[in-house]
């Protein structure tokens, strides 16, 4: 299993729209690109942190090209609500105790 941790710095006042689109985009990655799901968190400074799981690195690297046009448009809209998007970590899962 492969995990990617993102940080999204969302433009103030756009949080609700971002969260709605994040859910839609995540569901598209699950449905069309083999994503295993994601969790969205908000830290104490107001940044969103997302933890996404994939079967392997290749699935993550090729996921975007598997999305339908509407999902790509939603991804672009979601990204437009962000001042900055950073991949903090991408890594192989070695031991998984989440339930």
C-alpha cells in the first residue's frame, strides 16, 4: 500500500466549497482510478491535511489520467480554492493498524 499526505492552504472564505469538491474528487479517484480513499483533517493553523491511500505508487502516479473530464474539472476547481498545495510525504505503508 502507498500513502500520500497533502497540505492544502485554502483561501479564506472558500473552505466549504473546497471541502465539498475535495469529497467529490476523492470519490472520483476511488471510482475511476483505483484510489483506496482519503481522510481530510484541518490543523490548528487552518491548513487542511489529507491522507490518501493507493494500492501502490504507480496507481497514484497514473490516477489523474484515468479520471473523466468532469472529475478533472472538479479537481481544477478544488485547486483553485487553494493558495498553495504541497505534497508533504509520499511513502510506502509498512505497518497498518488503522481500523
